[in-house]
């Protein structure tokens, strides 16, 4: 498949500059830590506001950063203390962004663990802005539960006693509340319960905030006791680093999120890459050729074009042979995969995916089991070939 060389070179450079560490594993990479934790950031400015936009024929309101400038955020939350519980990629990024926005933020962690030491490196001071989970939850007026889904289930009995009348309980994922039968997470009826869910990794939340752009996020209100939960949810969405926000519900957020991760964002793309690569190899194509035609051209040349101007624009800037074949075969893949996506959504909706996730991630050896699966993927011929292909990119040549 071919496309204009100038466009490919430009898109490749763009992709190289903009790629951030792999989603989910970024929590454990030193690169992501350094990307997120910038001690004296110079934050670019952005000027946009609330709009009603047409999304393919449906009108939706979009809230943007300029509707909640820094001064307004500080006014709205002048009496609040934000207790960030958990310091994975989201906890780290959101806490740092709120701190840079001039809000009063404390972090709650298990003392002397890896995250505790990392938080100290990022400027959180034990006894002043860094506390045990219990101490932080007690001090906070807004308790931001940014633990992993499995950890939220495990620690809810400890945390819930500090979620007292008049406080706000915040999440970045609807998982625990929506599937409360499985997690046991049932918020008290006398607190606001809100959600702001960034659509990307914590590394991206932080880097886009520092660029003055901000990630897109969804916002939801599960429970409005104060009468101000809606405004506070959107304001907090901006405070954590969002550039624009759209409204959803806890249920829709978690259903779409779990479907996307298992589907085209991660699961489906690995499955399709592997399938095409194996077919090419079975027909005598070399590993380098199979990888280039399956992964490298997609990620370095074509996906950036789709992200920049849409699928139609990418088609229009490829060869006539390529576009004809793509248009002819797209319906075949649609017909083949839509039933799979329907089964996937049903598995999300009925809680099957939730139970599977909780069962696996609650095991004491889940990290070792997970690493074993990643090792199998990493050591497959396709991704070993990818290491060599990536080393040949111009920016990686010494």
C-alpha cells in the first residue's frame, strides 16, 4: 500500500514526536514518570469556551477550559481540600495538574511503598501534603478515589468511613459504582458523587496540560446532594487537566470504556495485527515485510493521517489502487467484526468483564501472571521483528 512520500514523512515525524508510553504499562515506566512529573512547569494558555456542536447530526454541549479559568477554579474550590487516593498514572497526573492550578491538594498512599517514594520525589511532603490513605481521606473534602479497580474494592471498607456528610466522592471511572454488586462500593446517600474520566493515559493528561491543550474527558454526576455537583464536576474536570469535556453517565462511561479497551483501542488491534502478520508469513513474506505492511505503515504513516483529518482524507491521499481495495474490503471486515463487538458489549453490560477483571487483578500473583502474558506477546516473532524495524526509523539512527 502506498501514499504520497511527503505526507508519509511528515506523518511519521508527527507520530514520533507525539507518541507517549504504552497505555496501562506507563504506570511502571520511568519514562512516563519523568514525563508526568515536571517540577516547575511553564503552562501554555488556551482560550475557548462552552459550545453546542453537531456530532454527526446530534447536537451536544461541549465544555472547554476557558469557561473555568484558573481564578474561577480557585474561587469554586476555595474551601476544598482534594485528597487524591492512589498515585498511578492518573493519580500522579491529576494531582500535579490540580496543584499547578493553585488548588489545595494532598495525596494518600500506603506509607513507604514505591508510590510513596515517587510522590516524595514529585514534591509531596510527608505530614504536610503526603499522608496515609486514612489520614488523607479524613482531611479531604473531596475524596478522589484513583486506586485501581481491584484496589477500590479491597480498600472500600477502609475508605468509606471517611466519606462523610457534605463531602464529595470523585472517580475517574464508573467501574466500582456501576458494578457495586461485585465491588461493594456503594456511596453514602448524603454526599455528592461525580466523575471526570480523561480519555487517555496519565502521561498524556500531564503532557497535554503542560502544553496548554488538555485532554478530552467525559464528566458525569451520579449523585447531587449539594445542588452544585454539576458545576463542580465540570470545574474539577478542567482542574485535572482537561481541554474539553462532554457529559455522560457513570454507566455509559464504564460500558464504552471497557468496550473500547477490549475492542479497537487494544484487544481488537492486537488480534488483527497478529492475524494479518501470520497470513503474510504463511505465504512466504519475510518478517520485516510482514511487520511493515501490518504495523509500521499503519502506526507511522496512516493512523496519524486519520487522527489529523479523518478516514476519508487518508483514503483520498493514498493511491487509487489502495483506496479501491480498502473501500471494497471495509464492508467485509464490518460484517465479520460487528457480531464480535456486540458480544463484547453484552459481556461488559452483564458484568462478565468486570468479574473477570476483579478475579484476575485481585490475585496475589496477578503481576507475575500479567508479565507472563506480556512476555509471550513481546517474544512473539511479530513484535521481535518490530524492535528491529523501529530501530531503523530515522530518529533512532545514530
